[in-house]
């Protein structure tokens, strides 16, 4: 019995070693937890920072859009019919009468065209042949096509 | 373990177990209680809010791309009660810069924040310039190193004052084309004109999105396409000219109201549509004071009795049916009995033998009543219907009146109505109906649908409109015959409507105005309809002056207005005089 106890004692670790191991384990878990927390906090803070940037950018976009609308409105006011007439009169222009105009034939002259604010809407063309038949036909269909292909077509396939 | 401590461990363990069970029970309970939806909503309200993304309202352009309706930024001025530092400064600033009542604002801003009041609006629709001034003041207070103290001892501060911008409609041309455009009210809904007719397209589709309050969950808001824009057929320069002429004509003639329309008879495009009295759509609240029972927001689509301009329609129908020809002679005895009612001429006189040309030239009621009787009620009203009277023309404007034509079979139709209708009395039409019907005379018998929208621009694509032929009420030959008759009648009469250098066809109109007691008023509706150049009509002009006081006659008050309009119109349309144009057209 004593023999067994002695052998057990010989192979057992000292209490301080056990404590160090325990503390090591605890610290490992703690460090791992801290690392996870740090990574989580880092990612979360960066996400929040980018989120704030998105919110700020969207706010800026709204401001810019409003400024564009404001400038567009101001420009329209500055070039309004009454304003342009007033400026023309100030500059010494006066309305022309129909008898005061000299008409000339100018080859290639184009009349005022309707304003084009955007491209004309095109009819939607559905292309049913987007995928090459090579990707859709079966081996059997391919062989059949080779067999029944007219001679001229085979000739065209040659280099 | 000593037994003395074991009960304590058991007690602590039991306590923790009880707490865990209680938590578990509460978790399960929250999933099944009837108020669970309310809890979820409260949680969501805390985490996120619903934001409405309003697309910018589409713009409206004239045919050359000038902006007629734009958007401008205005601001809502509010105060965040949770962050406000000095209510006195905010009240003082609002009083000085916005003209608000100091004590009212001070009372609003001084209240403590609560669940129901955390943010208060002190003003709205503040113009851009004033809002920028407030922003400058706010920045100045924030940046100042030394700030004076107010009477409450606190340093002056505008912290808590917030400005939130939003777009509203603006009309840079002010009154110009107000009747075509309409306006947009404070709720953002279009009223009258194209603003009302195309409200859904112009306003776009607002979208409700959930926006997280947590910045780490911020997402890019969806890009909402702006509302569709409209390109009108209206020419801004022609519209401005016509409005100016109309304003002067109404003032000079002492009329109450009026309208002038200019159309391209071949396509039905409206180049101008003026109406008087005008309002400024930027101050649309004046609309209630500007109009009464007799005047309308847009006189061009409102009903009236046209008078003798309608004789052109009656004569065209009779010529087309082969009932008369231009040289058919009628002996005018000064009156005719139709349905037991005597019909007299405008001057009460008898004009003797007259060809149809003479009947039109002298605008003889008796002759036209005779012609209508010869045509017969069935064919006459069938022709009137073919010309589109009694129903809206379909022009893209809100509030178009259909007019009213009483027909045989109606309770209140009498045989005498056939005679009076033949010269434009007892029949209710709109100027847009008249100009549409007359387009058949100016366009080889083809009556076009009047339109005012040239194209719609939506999501980066432009959708042009095309002109449509509404009907062919008369043949091309009849159209050319009646046009020639009306051109010759103006020339023989040496009408004041004649325009040097340009051959025009036209007809005057003077109509008595019905009252609840019959035709008892001395006031009239004076009209003139004309088109030209006769060999290739490029314009069709319709003039209506309501209740002129200097003279009741269309030939006196409306015909000169036609001349004024056409003299300037040919310049703006680049139309050379007839001889020059014909010489240039030769190879």
C-alpha cells in the first residue's frame, strides 16, 4: 500500500505546479475572451463609424439635392420671360415687327427642335438567342444536327 | 464540507434556481401574452424608425426646355427640448428673423421635455435665405469664445434650434401659364391644370423605409426615382405675348375676363392658352378671391355661349351635307319663324338677296337659321356631335367642362333651339371645344385632339406624345371652301382682323349672355376665331372677351386683338409673309 502511495506521489505534480496550471488555464481563457472582446469591439466600432459615415453621406446627398433644386429654381427665375425681356429692353433691344424682318434661305437650316431631356424610350427587345445552343443542346441533338446539316453549311464551317 | 455551511449553499443555489426559473417563465410569458405585439412594436420603435422618402416632384418645361415649374427648398424650424440651453435666445432670434411672437415661442421652447413633447415646430416653409441666416447665427454663437448673457443669466445659445429642409413647388415665371400649370398645395397635392391631371406621375412614388437608430446597422437608403417631368407644347414666348395682349385687351375693352388660345391646327399642339384674371401660383391662396360665379380659373376650358363664331360650324355642316353651296342665294326678309319663335338679324334689318358668302360676311342670323332648318334637326345635331360639342375634348388639363348641347328628345329642347343654336345661342361650349372644332376647317376636314403635353420624361427615358385625329366631320373640299369663304368675307368687309402680308380666314362672334330671367343683359361675349396662312394654316387663334363695356360687338373688340396676336405670332413662329414664303417654296 505504501509502495503504491509512494509511486503515486512520485508521479503526481506538486501543488504549486497544479496552481500554476490552473492559473494558466484561467489566464488563457481570459486572454482568449479579451481577444474576442477586442476583435468584437473593433469590428463593432468600425461598423458604427462606417454607419455614421453612411448616415452623414446620405444627409449630405439630401443637402446637395436640395441645393441643386434651389439653383435650378434660381436659374429659371433669372432667365424667366419677364426678366429676359427686362434685360433686353435695358440693353436697348426692342420688339421687331413682321415687316422689319429680312428672311433668307439657308441650306441645311434646322428649325427649333423639341428639347431632349432624356433618350427616347425604346421598345423592349427580348433576345431569346442569348445563350449559345452549344450550352443547351444535348449530345444526341448535336449528332443529329451534324448528320442532317445541309452540305453548304458544312462547307461554311470549314476554315 | 462542514454541515454548518451546507444549508447556506442550498439556499443560495435555490435562490439562483428560482431566479433562473422566474426569468424562463417571463421569457415564455412574453411570447404568448396578448400584448406581445405591443412589446415588439415598442422595441422596434426604440431600435428603428419609419422614414418616408419623398421623391422630388417632376419639373414642367415649355416646348423649348424653359422651366415653368421647379422645386425650391424651404425649412421647418423646430427646437429639440432635450438639448435646448437658452429658450430666451431662441425666442428672440425667432422674433427678429422670422417675425414670430416672442412670448409664444418662448412659451413653446421653455416647456420641459416629455414623452409627448420632445421636439416642437415653431415655424415652417421658411425660405432658403432666412434659413441660411439662422444657420449662420447658430454657427456664430457656437464658435464665439465670449458670449453675452441674457436676462436669465445664461449665456446666449441657439443649441437645440434645428432646421429641416424640404422641397416645395415654385413657379419661376410667376403668373405665366398659371391656368395651364395649376398649383401644388401645402399637402403636396396638385390642383387645377397639369399639376392636378398628372399629380400621380409628377409626385412620384414615396417609399416607407425602416431606418435603424443603431449606427452599426445603418444601411444605404434606396434610391427613389424622382417624379416624372413634363414637356409641354406651350411656347413660353408666345404664351407671354398672348397673355400680355389679353391683359391689355381686357383692360382696354372694360371686359370682365377673357381667354386667348393658339393652336397648331395640323397637330393639335397648343402653343399658348391665356386666361384672365390671372393669379400667381406661388401665392395660390389668392384663388378664392380672384374668381366668382362668372369667372373661372381657366376660362379656356370653361363654358359660355359662343355666338356667331358658331356659324362657321353650321355653314361647314350644311356645305358638307350638300344642302347649300357658297353661291346659293337666300332672300333675307329680316326675320324667320322657327318653332313658332321669330328670329331677327343682329341689326334687325333685312339684307335682301344674299349668297352664303354674304350670309357669313354680314353674319346674318336669319340666313343661318334658314340653313339649319334646311339641314334638319337630326343632321344638324349629328354634325354638332361630330364636331365634338357636348363632351370634353380630352385636353390634358383638370376641370375641363363638357359644355351642353340640348338635342331633340331632351325635355327642354324646342324646335326654336335649332335656329338659335345655328348662330351659337342657347348652346354651351368651351373655347377649347371651339378651337378643336375649327381645326377641322383649317386642317382639310381632320379635327385633331388638342394636346398640351409634348413628352413625359420618366426614369431616364423620354416618352413623346403623338397627335391624334379625333374625327373627320367634313371633307377636305368643304374645309377648303369654308376657309375660302371666311377669308373672302374678311377681305370684302375690310375687317380690322386682317394682317398685312398674311391671308387669314376668320369669323367674329357676339353672343348675348343668359341670366336666370332670359337674355335680359346688355352685356355680351365677344369672340373671334381665325386661322392662317389660308393656303397652309400654321396657326389657329381663338379670342373670347367676357362682358366688354366699350362695345358689345366682337368685330369691334375681339377682331383687333386677333390682328395684334397674329402680327407678333408670325415673328415668333418664324413665318415669312405669304408672297415670300410661296416664292421660297418654288424650286
